[in-house]
C-alpha cells in the first residue's frame, strides 16, 4: 500500500515536466474561441448601447488578461525559475535550429488545419532528420479589427492581434496542444508570438474610443475637445480613421495635444502614411458624448500603439496576460516579441523629433516581459531592427535572444558583390560593441522583406567614419551606398521579380536573391542547371548563418526553394505599397496536397525549386539533405552555444573566415567563399597554433597543417564553405 502510493506520487505528467511553473491544479484559462457564428444582433453598435459595450468587454484582450492573471496570482509555482537576467545559451540549448513558419503560406492536407499540419508526426520526423529543433509558428490568434458587430480582416499578416482566441482559420486549441506534444516527442519546442507594441482595432480599441473604464489607458491616444476638431482632417466615408499629414501633426503639437514627429516614419508612403498619427471619426462614448481621438501607430493605422506608462497599467496587463496564456495555458516554450523597441516615447527639445527609439522605457518594458516569461520557464527573442548599441543594451536585462539584423543585409551584400568587406566590417563592429553572437538568431528568409535599413550606420553612427574598399564613408553615406548596391543588383531592371519595399528593404526570397546575382532572367522557369547553382548559393548562405554561435533559423520558403509571386497575383494585397506579399508564396512542404493552387488563406502557390521534404530527404544532393549534414556537424562540434573569437583578415575579397570557440573546448574555423570562382584562401590567426592539424567536418578527406606564421591555406570551390576543426597539437611525451 505504502509502496504503491509512493510510486503514484512520483509520477510526473507531461505538463509538469515541461512546464514546472504551471500550477498543477488550476491551469489559467482565457475566455477562448468566442467567434461570431450567427447574424449580428439588431442593436446599435455604439457606446450608448449597453449590450454592445458588454459584448465588446467579453471579446476584449484586457478582459482575458485579467482573468488569466488572477488565476496565476498567489501560486507557489510562479517562483520556481530564475528570471532576473537573460540567458541566451539556455535558450540556444533548448532549441538552436528553428523553422520559422508563416500561417498564411503553408499548404496542408485537405481538411487539415495549419496547426494540425505543424503537429504532423511525418513533418517532425523530417525536421529531426534535417536537424530542426524548434518551430516558430508565427501569429495564430485572432487579428484585424471589429467594426460594429463584424470582424474585419488583418491589415498586417495577423500581427494586429485583437484576441487571445486562436483564429479558426489556423486551427483549434486541441491542434495547438497536439503540436506542442509532437514537438516534445521529437526533442523540439514550439515558439509563439506576442505583440507588446500594438494591437489591432478590436474590442479593446473600440472600448478605448468609447472612453470606457481603463481601456483608453491601453493606447497612446489623446482626446481632442470638439472646439478643436477643426484641426483634424475629415475621415472619408467607410473609414474609421485617417492618417494626419505633417502640417496637422505640427499644428496638434503646437497646440499641446501630441508630442509630434517621431524619429522616423516606418512604412512611409505618400498619401497613405505620412506621419505616425491618425485621427478617429466621431464616436459616441458610454455617456452619449461624441469624441474624436488622435492616436499613435508606429506601423499601420490599424495597429494602434500600446502605452506602457499609463497610470492604469492597462497595456502592460494586456501584454503580460497574453504571454502567460501562450506559455502556461497553451504550452509554448518561447515567445517572439514583435515591435518591442517602440515601447517608450517622449517629447524632445523644441523643433526636434520625439524620442521614440532606444528609449529607457522600452528597456524597462522588455525587462518586465523577459523576466515574466523566464519566471514560468520560457524564453524570448526580439525581431526588431535596432542599432547594435541598442541590441547590446537590450541583452542585459530584456529578451534572451535578438534577431540578427546586424549582419543580415551584409551577408546579402557579400553574396551579390562577391566581396565580404562590408560583412567583415559589421561583424567586427558588433564584436567591438560587445554583442555576443550566441545571443543572436541568424536567419535566412523570414516573413518580412530583405531588410537593409542599416539603422546602426544610418542613425546613431551616421557621422562616424568607416573604411570600405579603400574609401572612407560617413555612416549615413555607407548605409546608402550598401542600399543602392543591393537595389541595383537585385531589383529591376536587373531582376523585375524582386520589388523594393518602401524604405525598408527588398521583397524577395533567398532563392531570388541568388537568381538575380547569377543573372537568371525568370526563376519560375529556371532550368535544372540553374536550380543546381541556386541551391549551391543557398547552401552557402545557410552555412554562414549556421556555422557561427547562436540560433540558426530558416523558413518554408527556404526549405522549398520558393521563388517570388508575380505582382498581379497579389495585386489586392500590394496596392497600398506593401510589396512583401510577393515573397510569401504558398508552399507544400510534405507534398500532402499536390493539386492545391493556393494555401487555405488564399495565398497563391508558387514554384518550389527544391521539391517537397520527403523528395529531398530521399536525394543526397538535395538542399535539405545537404543542410542536414551541415547541421549535424554544427551539433557535433558544439558551435551553437560557443563564442566568436575573431574575424581574421583574408587576402581574398570573396572569403569570410570566422574563428569560434566551441562548448567542446575546440577552436573551429568557418571559411566561406562568396564568389563563383575557385580560390585558395589564406587565413592568418593567432588562434591557429603552428603545427596544428585542421580537419574539415564536412569533407573528411580535407586535412591541412597550420604553418609557423599561424597561416592556413584553404582551397575553396565556387560558393563552397568549410567547417574546419583545429586538432590540438600533441605535447612532448610524458616521462
């Protein structure tokens, strides 16, 4: 009896094993899956109708956040994990190779949801064979807005979240939990999203417009008295708000209502978004009074910015509640923090733009989010294009990992020019500032454009001098030089299948970057020979990202070798200037629905150069099979949680060399040739001991010896990379 009782007590459930901070008796539950399935009630949809207000409250994220938080309060399990400081290597150990999925673009089997497809045992078996350990699922909760009693669609790929309920377009809670369980069965992890910078125009924003309870405190919004409505532009019929122009922004600033111009206007588009402020139409509040507001949105007008320093702490409660729901209820292991660098804004000196980037409040808010996530056993990463200084500052007490916008445009520049000079410059600049490469997520394509803002050089360091190619540039000049080079090489007239995206970058896939570099006129009609060349270049870029410390991430567009869509295929999506939709073509990774012409979300299917994963894994020369061998070596050597020691000089402009110290105590040398010509690279580093034997983990037949000048000769074919390991020099025999 006693023995049986002891055995029973020692059993640990799956949830308790993976999420030790989750209360064992009471799992927090948001009020989920409340979807409009019937005709809307025949009542007025404004603040004077109590039934409408109560319905909005029931739909709101703040209401769910309060419910989740109350269920976790006072639980002993909330104190089991350290949380004060970021722990990038713990996150890397948890999952160091990520597949970054995009909900709108994945083609699944007939009748299978997106989440069910990501929980498919066959997919995870393929991931395990390749070496993928984590899946970042992208935004899957209800997004867009509410107009009256109706939902309105997302304006930014589901990053305008309005609910904690999963969007039925992507699946159910059961699908989500099965996906998490399947990941764990393959020693993997699921990474979800939260958006601490903004929401969509859902129930929370509509209640804020009605000046209801604490809801206005969620947002940066200012109530404009009716006597000053003449300062505001008229809202066109059928719209709920309108972006204000710079003259109106200045007038409202001079009147004292808003703090005015920001440091930059993201997604700037004349006639669409000229400032970061919009004005609402007149809206009845719950007391029957008409109100108009001006609200801040760093991104699109359907993404009102969250206020992290309002006395109600409403925005903070909403975001932390959403995070706890994803981690502690649904079962995610980590969270991506979207738009987390724009959480503080402050009036600057007269005639100067408001302080809106690198603000200490952003750091404080990130610390709160990161600490709360670590407190329940999870990890976080940020995907925001910051200066290297800001990435370094954030790494002290904020997210555990940061997206590598430090070198992403630089390695693309190296590839299209065959010259690694700017890539070496950025890597050394990051080392000088003190960025730990192991704290970065090094990625191929993601859902966004190939970003080339180069904010480090274009903003904070715009007046500093940098040397490149025998010439000195100011930081701002250098950034524009790199941008113009990439535009000239990758977009029309050289390659009309890639499009410029506002001022941020270029809409393209990794495959079409390579195709443009190689002079392929039409990647969608690429020959077998051209596909082989594109695959070779693609593998080189994967090796750059994978054979250095940190997380390596790649997308379905990479695994499938997707090309871009024609603009006319997504004309309705890009008419407002958001050309990124051309690189988000639908793909069928597992070949589960070969007759599908579009994803379940309606994104058109595009040509995949490499084939399905089952096809690729059956062919040793395929992209996925070769990538799997690279990732096996990466894991065997312990590169992911190691440290970058040096970026040595190399005589050949096309060659990049990285000296890493691995967790296995080895000196590892990554050597990459970014040109289409064969070269013999001469690498010199004090970390290479004379007489030491160097072996290539990818090519067991290659061995070389370091000479007395710490010099190593490394032959490289076109677009070839090597993962070299320095074998310790044997000492004198012991007597």
